[in-house]
């Protein structure tokens, strides 16, 4: 790609975390770009029919408007994620999440498409040394500074991201909006939801461990991610169910039990999510594998 001297990135969001093996994130579409650094374990990212194996030392940029799903195939897996635009944009943020979960679709006018010199929805990918590469330190520092209370720290994230992008993919102002404590709480809620994916515990009993009412946590989470905690957890479990149903010898009742569902309720939920029953899905996928 030409035009690296024209890149002036704008950071929208930065976070990092560990995934246990088997964890799956629901189908989603981004409004902006997302740089993902995989530093431990191995993940798999599937984008519109193409699968990307992402072991430690892999970097990937997911473009806007592309339906994709992420899975931790060997764990624990650790990721650093930075949402950004390639060029500075002074338009104020509308407050909506940077991602939309399937079956909802973002409106085309809300997508932050790349400038012409980047290309049309390119998927950048590159390799780095997960132990010694300066890219890891750059993105770690970026995530730390993005959550700072100081505007100067947040401004410097642009320079850190630019250097990371150049190191990964290049060939041989405005006052900060400030830290949003609700964002931190929303990510804590999501962390608890990931622990419930396999049906271990009640969402209503688990979330208040954060010291807030269930209703308040639902409002905070929905504002940040665009869907309720219960729906997010359901989507996670349905994607996990699809993985389990593809395994030989798995019965519907066993999959339902593993995910914490009564058999009949699981069948109804799966059908609402996919449009077909678990049995139909299993037969279809096993036929494809033959």
C-alpha cells in the first residue's frame, strides 16, 4: 500500500483480555476498523466465508461492514484490540457502539470506510515476535493510555497506533472526550458473561457481584454493546452450540445440557437464532463434512 505518509489515525476504542479455549464471540459487523494483536494461544477469525488462523504473533485488521466471528481454538488466548480510522475525522462521535451484532446490520451511512489510498475494505495481516517485538509494547502502552484520565495520554495514542501500523504493515488537536467509567463496567460485565457461556451459573445472580443492580448493569452494557447482556449471552451460547453440533457423536440433549439449557427451550432458542432446528443444523453440517 502506498500513502503511509498520509495516514493520521484516530483511535476510537482500545481494550485487551484473555479468552479461555472454546470461547466464541457472536457474529458481528464493525462500523470502523479493528486492529487485533494475538499474543498468546490461538484464535480463528472467519470473515465472509474465509477463515484466518491467528496464533500468537499474528496481527489482523478487520475492516468495517464485514460480518465476522472470532473463536479461541487453543487457549488461553490473549488479544489486544484497537478500533480506529486510518485518517483523522473531526466529526463528533454519535454515542452508538462501534459494532453491531447479527442479525442486526449497520446502516451504510454509519460505516467509517477507508480512504481511497487504503483500498476498498482491505484485510491487512502481518506477523510479529510476540515476546520481543516493539509492536506489543506499543499497543500495550496505547491501551493503558487510552484508559487514562489525562487528555495528553489519550492524544498520544494516535502516534503509538501509527507506529504500530507502520511496523506491522508498511513495506521494507481536539480535546479528549475523557474516560467513560461506564465503558469499564460494560467490559467487566462482558467478562462475566464469557464465564457463563458454558451454562455455569445464573446471569441474574452473577452480574450483581460487580456491586451494582442487575438493571443498572443491563443499561450500561446495552449502551456500550448495543444488545442486552442476556441476548449477548444467548448469542454466545448459540454459536458455541453450532460448534458442538458439528462434532461427531454429539446429541442435542447433551449440547443443551452442556450450555445450561432444558432440551425443549434450547431447540426453540436455536431455531430463533439460526432459522433451523439443532437436528437440521447438525445433519447439514455433517453432510458438508462428508
